[in-house]
């Protein structure tokens, strides 16, 4: 009973409620005054309600297929969207209105009367401009009378997403000078516990006694412990400042996202594990598509660079290469605090996007700052800093 009442409330439009209210008001006035004019008005309103009712009676049985190819594109590319409506009922379908939300707009198409089994196709080209996620759907059909007294909406598809990636730039390999995995070569980084033996040194308070080399200690009459070459797996982590106050403009933020995506693609090609963090958007692993999908979804949520870097450090404790991306409002102190979430064995770089200043590299202790004016300057700056 409650469901039936909800259906009735959904079918009657505001105009229908106004006509019904006017009919009741005119009926009450007629009963109180016996005016013919109010009686005619009440009868006309009631007749309008009755004549409009058949337009929403009966069932709509259709199959709606929504397609979008390709589902992942680079900003500036086009997506072919198609909607195929097939009448699956055993009788002719009455004309209806098809509504398809596309991003912040709604596409409306008038569907003709279709015989049983017949199909109608609507297609259009979706042009992308900026990085992001464009939702498509759900596709709904609307049946109603010409005056809009009643209407009946039915949803036929789920929401589909078109992922728009930023324009990326080609980069050279990030592998030079980085920590390698066990199938690669060891590095010059010294560790107190690993697989590749390097040398012996004097015991220091706090050293693990399991690494004491007892035979050499007996010959030297002092405790000696083993040192190892670090063979940690190469893992690139990218952290983007999502605080709106850190960016001079939205374009600078989009440049940072393009930079992050470019580095992520290069890291994937180099067989690095890759982690990307921007605000509440976090992804970690070797699947480049997952990282780029997360880049598409990232926005300026206001979490900040330092909390994001701390979360990234917990997510990817084996990071060997760290990129911190911020804008003119990020500040070197913020970069430093974010970088302090990682140990000294991690190579760290701060990438500062400033479209109003020339691209350059600044040395600031153990945290080089790569200042970019445009994404096209990324390759030469990385060639100097990482190579």
C-alpha cells in the first residue's frame, strides 16, 4: 500500500497537483455558492486529469544499452557515446523521452513509437577538455502527457564513467642511481641488515648481536658486526599537495597532476612499484592503469602535503624514490616536513609548480627543488636531478 502511494506521488507532477487542488477548490466553491462558473472549472480540471491519465498507464519494457568508447582518454580527445533502445514488449511502445546525464548536463532525446522488437539509436561525440571523471547516466525514460500533468520515469542503466587523463610528457628512465630489486644490482647504500654482504665495522651500542662476526671479533679482540649493501626494491612514490591555498591557480594544480601522471607512467615502464597519494586518493602497486585512474579522480580536498606524505610512508614503507609536488603556497618548510617522513636512504625531490617563474633547479640540503613553469620542462629537469 505504501509502495503504491509512493508511485502515485512520483507520477503526479507539480502541474498535476495544481490542477487537482484547483478542481477541489472549485468543487467546494460550487457546493457553497452553486455558481455555474466554478462548476464548469471543476469539471474542466477533472476532465483534464482523466484525459491525461492514459499516457502513463501500462508498462514500458525496453532494453537500453549505453556504450562509451574509449572509457579512458587523454584530455582533448573525443569519446563516442551510443544509446540503443530496444522495445522488448509484445506490443507497440508509445513515444517517450530519453534523458541521459552527461557530466553536469543532461541530453534529452524524443523516442518515437516503436513496434515490438524494434530499436532506436542515439549517438553523439563527447569532447573532453580537462582531467577528471565524466559520469554518464543513468539513462531514464519518461512517459507523460503533452501538458505535463503526469509523467513516469524509469531508470534503465547504471552510471558509467569516462576517465580523462592529463596530457603527459615522455620521460627517460628513472633507473639510474636508484636502489634496485633482487634481480638487479646492489647499490652503494649501506644497511645493517640485508642479503649482500659488504664489510665489517666496529660494534656500536644498539647493533643487533645476530650480525656480530664472532670469528673476526676473536682475532681483532673487539666486537665486529657485518654491514650489507642495500638491495631494496625500487619503489617510486608521488605525493601531491591537495590544499587549495597551495596553488596559485587551477592550471598549476593541473600541471602538477600531469607531472605526477608522467612520472607514474615512466616508473611503470621501468618496472617500479608505484604509489600515488593526493588527499584521500591513495593507490599503490605496479598497475599503471590503476595509478592513472586515481590521478583522474584526485582533487583539491584540503588535506595538505604533510599528512598525505605520512600516509604514503605508511602505505609504501619500501619507497626508494620520492617526489613531492606542490605549488607556490606550499613552502619549503612544508616540503621538508613531508620529506622527513622517510628515511635517509630514500632519494627525495620536491617539484614546485609556478607558471609565473622560469624553470630551474635549486639545491636545498638533501632535498633538491625542481621548479617547473610547464609540464614540458619536466624531462630536462629530471634528467639533471635524477639521472
